């Protein structure tokens, strides 16, 4: 069993965590992009942080790290992937951190921390330009960044057709606000499109559409009844997508078993045709750009910060993501990053006494042997040792000048 064979369920479980933290607003995210960073950092963790990461990752940290290494070493032909760790010069890096960095997969870029322009350029380069700015901003105190990037740009095997938005049905609030929507090809050749009614544990009966891109990327759309919580629908979509990719049977209902008429998820009608029973699908085009704060402890990045940089230094973890679903294809990208900043060092309080000779005072010149101050334990070896040769009472001071001073007798 390879390491990557265990991560599908792990990433699906992490997706539930991530989407729960984001909420139900319109958004796009990359659970895998965040999971990869956690997996790469996992071997650096110890104690309670290692236990926490094991729970969040869904498997042992070493297995997760091995899976991340496999994914980066053998990327999918339709999904560009990259990872990097950068550190500032003079960064406070521990021996444990240096050991961890030395053992990262060869595919992880490592080097000096670039400025904002360099970070933005890396994001664009590894996302086909879909993410034009790095999700974290450079500051003078930034000294450690760990980042991942994922991106895809694909075309459907067979493009959708266009249909009036009214095809969404009278129950849809979107129908009045849209003009045209996407419709699966209305012909016998629906290559690259598969749609059916699935029966799921998480969300009950759901409408499913699968669009396949040339080269092997499957994009699964799943709609449940409006009252089903978003988290359950997302879980159903992950389960269906995984089953479809693995060739596992997906419980479903045949059109003949559905009652005629309009329901919340479909319209069942009868028509005269030589073609067998089947399903079509109508869905809107959509796009989203999102930025997510990943500092929620449930997402695992608190443990990552502790693993990579001990102490009270402030940190941040964010993800920038985008996606676009259209008549002809799908594109999506995400850059995920965790960064550590040097804490503002509070100056230590100290007491300073400035001694001021502002009135008459005495001066005594004493001879010693050697260059040091005489010590009581040193025996006197010469009559000159400790002899007060000159003494004075200073009561008429003069202006100081820039003279070179008296010449030495030596």
C-alpha cells in the first residue's frame, strides 16, 4: 500500500473541518493545499503538537509526510503542484528545524526568503497566473514561510449547451436573476457528462452531475434538499467523487422509480423517444475568489507553527483560492501559506548612574607593577608598587580641547 492510497479519506475529513471553519458563504477552498502543508510540517512536531497533527491529518504524521512527498514527486498531469520553505538570513532557526528542512522532499523549494514581489511571482508562476498575489504580506519581521500551490485549467470533453435560466425551475430564486445556464448536451452522445440521482448517508437523495475533462479530472456537482446542512452536502460530494474515481458502485435511483412532476431537485416528465430512460442536468456557471484565515486551532496550523518555530513569535496562516466553472471547462488554483514573524523585542530595563564631577574633587596617581590594578593578595615586589606618586584637589576646571594628549615615556 502506498502512502497516497490512504489520504483520500483523510483529505475528505479535513475538508469537513476547513469548510466548517469557513462557513456557508460563497467560497472556494483547497483542503488538499492546506493538508499538504500540515503533512510536510508534521515530522518536525513533538509531544502534544504531534498528537494534535495526527488527529487533524487523519493518519500518522510520517504516513502523511510520505504521501505528500509522493504527490509532489509524481504530480497529476492536470494539476500543477509546488511547495516551498523560505527563511530570512539571520533567522532564529533551531537545530531541529534545520534537521527537518534537510529531510524535506527534493521537490520542496528551499532558500532565502524573497520580498513581496518574489512571493507574488511564485504564486503566479505555480498557478498559471490564476492567483496573482501571495496570501501573506511581507514585513521586515517575517523570517519563515512554508507554502503550497495547486492549480488546474481543463476543458470538458464535450462542452455544455446553453439554456434559459427558467430551466432551473420556479422554485429556484436564481431563475429570475439569471438569463442563461448550462445544460448537459441534449443528444445521445453525452461523453464526459454523467448525471443521476444518488442515495447518500450524509445528505439523503441528491442530484449529481459529473463533468470529465480530457486527461482525467472529474468535477462533481451535488445538490441536496435546501434544508440539508452544507457540511452534509459537501461530505456527500466527497464520498461520491471518491467512489466514482475508484470505480466503486454509487447507490442511485433509476428515473422510472421517481414520481412524475416537479420536486425540489428535479422535474420528472414523460416523452416519446426511442432513447432509454435517462437524466439531464441544468446548473449555473459560477466563479469564486476567496481568502481564508487558517488560524483556527481546529485546522492544525497552531501545531505547525509550534513545530517549526518555538517561542512567542507571532504567526499567520492563510489560503488564497479561486475557481471558475463554465460552458467549456474548469479552472481553479490555491496558494496556502503559514508564516512566522519575529516578535517585537521589548527593551530590558536597566539602571544607569551617571557620575558627575561638578564640584571640587581629589585625584591620586598610584604606581603599580604591570598593567593591572593592584590586588591585596599580590605580594609587594617593589617599593614602587602601590606608591601614591601624585595627588591633587581639582577646584579650577578648564575647557576640554581636542589635543592629542601627553606623549608616553615609552
